[in-house]
C-alpha cells in the first residue's frame, strides 16, 4: 500500500516542519518534565497545565529537539490531548503505546517477523497518530515515537501525586 505510506510520510513531515503547540508554559502552574532517548539523541520537554477542578489538560507545549519521528510524534500528541480530560488522555496514551508495541508479537527469537502482528482494537481513534504505525517496522525507532508520550505520562503522574498530597 504505497499510497498510504506516502500519506503517512507526508503527515509525519508536516508535523516535523510545522510542529503544533511548540513553546513553553509558565511553571507553575504548568509542570515541566524532560525526556531523553539516548538511542537517538532525542530530547523533548513537555509543559503541561492540568486543571484540577476540571480534571483536564488545559494546555500543553513541547520544546526540545530530535529526529523527525520524535518531534512529529510530540506535535501530534499535543493535538490529541489538549483540552481533553486526564482520563481520556490516559486512554490515548494506552492506545498509542499499544499500537507501538505490536512489533513484539509475531517475531521470532532474532526479531524477524514470522506472523502477522495482531493489531490491537484501539479503544480510542488515533487520527493522525496512525501515521506512526509504520514505525513499528523499525524497532530501534519506537523509542523515538513513544518518548513524548512517556514524558507526558510522567508529568500526569506527578501532577496527580501532588494533588493527592494536598
Ligand atoms: Zn529519534
């Protein structure tokens, strides 16, 4: 399906060249968490402003630098989570990471694909994020794609722990 792969490549390049929600947020009230992927040299800084009253991600910004996969994934992530409830955001994180882990299925001991991987039935539609599905064919790049997501999950965990401690 060359047509679909071309479309996916276009989406990834568009987010890389024109990243959405790029910048910083004042800390506090926002939370700032850095993530690194030493395999590729990617760094991402996630600024997330969680509104405790609404239980929602009021705003999110991305800083840092790295390869096209890491930066476009971060850009797409901001569009998927901004303004959403924390509960929904956690579902999107789960669904995205499930999509990124399918490579582990159907591989033999040496990492060759021997069976068709079983695609998880996504609990939430991933939209443009589907464009990153092809990354699973390159296991070394998966950490590029999941970096910003793991960083966001860490920020949400910290925000939650802090709210509970109050
Ligand atoms: Zn990378």
